[in-house]
C-alpha cells in the first residue's frame, strides 16, 4: 500500500472529516480535503501518515484508560 492509500484507509475506517484530518496532521481543512481528493497533485506524505496514525493511537489510548 502506498502512503496515500494507507491514509485514505484510516480516514475511511474512522469516518473522519477533512476538518478532523486537518487537525490530526496540522494543516487546514481545505488542504486536508485536497489531499483526500488528490487535487492538484496533493498527496499525503509519510509524515502525514505518522501524524494521523499517532493521533488515532492517542485517542484509542484515552478510551482504553477510561476504566
């Protein structure tokens, strides 16, 4: 899987909006949306994937710690 495919898979599985993706990777919602649609050759980078993955893990850890 390419980095683009990995990011889109995570976004789809967690039903994330462009705003949520933007917050997770540190870009504007408009930029996140362009990356999600692959507009103007905008694609997710390895750095974006790591930030997105880290954001998801942090949220899951908070849920796990609710006990």
